[in-house]
């Protein structure tokens, strides 16, 4: 990695810090850093992220060009290709000449037909039954310069951190919002029905279980009824 690569990485990390500080959603943070990754890897014309969920389903995110979706779809259908290999085996898989690479007899010809000359896939993470890889695409063979693998792995690491922190931040904000809504609903029920806080919570929980509805949604219903001017009445005895 030369000085220019280091500068690009530093700029990307600065942008990442800004995105997380301003509570941007995970999708926005991932998209921003993926676009930055393309400029940091000489020879890459596009990039994207592959995420494998807990059921094994593969999906593309934060792609920087439309053709990436087509290329990825071939990998997912065939079960072969650098991004699939990265997810399974890590840490990085480089294809300098897609047309001459014998490892993926189904995927490689299809990728060449879609205009892909080379690919670089770097493992992002594997936890909780999920996995991710950062994929770079070149439009000619031998496009990736020396050091591309190291830069790709560094960006993959930063994207993994972004994904994890953003998910954690989103869950925390959701939990705080849920707590606020439930608290408001408890206050309404306590006032309207002369209940203690514990009794009001039992009432909410019974309603949630009876209708197989999340407690937060039941709380929202109570607040909406209150705002409409009606009296929340579940018809459930404490």
C-alpha cells in the first residue's frame, strides 16, 4: 500500500466516523464506505457487499453499479465464485484473469459475458450464523495492482465494524424508543383505570399475548386511542 492508498483509507475512516457519529442507518454507512473502497483499490470499477443470513440465503447490498447485481446472482445460483469462496473459506480470493481461471467453470464464463475481467473478494465477518464479504470488480484482466488484496481486506474489516456498530446502534435506538412508548402507554392506563404501574404492565402484556402482538405495538395502540379522544379499555381484569 503506497502513500496514496493510505490517504484514501484515512479519508474513508474519517467518513466512517462521521457516519456513525451522525447515526446514519446501516445501509447509508455501508454504501458510503463501499463507494470509497472502489477508489482505494486501483483497477476496481465497482464493488458490493454480499451478506449471508442465518438461513444461508445470499443477498447483495451497497452495490456501486447495476451489473454487480447480475454477476452476484450468477454466483448465488451456481454456488461458486470468489465471493462464495470468501464467505466459506476466507480471507481473500483474487481472480486476475476471469477468462483463464479454472476454479469456477460455471461462474467464470458467465462473469466474462457480463464484462468482468477480474474480481477480488475479501472476507468481512462470520458471527451469529451470518457472514459477509466485500467484492471488487474489474472490467479487464490483470487490473488489480500489487497491494490490492491488503487494501481490500482493510476495507472489509472497516465495513464489518460499520455493520456491527450500526446494527448495535439501531437496536439500542429501537429499544429506547420502545421503552418510551411502553412508558407512555403505562401512564395512560394507570391514569384512566386507576392502576399501579405493575398492574398496567400486566394488562399490556395480557393484551400482547392474547393478540400475539409485540408489546411495543400494543403500547402504540393505547397511545393512538388516547390521542383520538377515546378511553383505552382492553376489557381485561387485573
